[in-house]
């Protein structure tokens, strides 16, 4: 009986650890759900597979979708939950955050800045800078 109680306690501790882990990856789940609702990310993967395209070529191809403005706004809404909003005039090497431009989102992370037009363009390292909601 003592062994049963120990196992039960271990499972409880284990479950708590898993739940906190799941909460930390909430941003990835939200973005994945959004990606599944729109064809934009799958189109991005299709057009870039095995090719080298310029950012403007990628942008032009993705912006042909009628729902692109709606999609990029929803991506921005999700990212604002987890990252600070930054103005491009602030800049610096250690800035972490996002900025909404006309048809894209500007990503700021330490020693790196880049623009994205879809979720698939996010650097996987950027997720580690997310703040807890």
C-alpha cells in the first residue's frame, strides 16, 4: 500500500511537470492552428522547396491570396500575446519583439532582425524568447 501511494504521488508530480511544459508551448499550438486554417504556409513550403527565392518573390506569391491581409493580422495578434511590440526606430542588438508593417511582421531578436510573411518563416530560435501569457 505504501508503494501505491508513492507511485500515485510520482504521477501527480509528473503530470504537473507536463502541464507546465504544455503551457509554455502555447504559442506554437496557436500558430499551428492558424496555419491549418489558411493555405498560406503550405503554399510557402511548396514554392520554396528546392528553390532559392528572394524575399520579394515570396511576398508577391503569398500576397496573391485574398485572405493574406486577414492571415497576417491574425499572426500578429497571436505574437502580441507573447512578445513586446517594438518600433523600428528603437533598434539595437539586444531588442526582442515584433513590429507590424504593411504586409509583413518584423521580427527582432538578439543580433538578428528579419521580416516574415507567414508562420513558416519564423526562426525556431525565436520561440525561446516568448514571454508567458
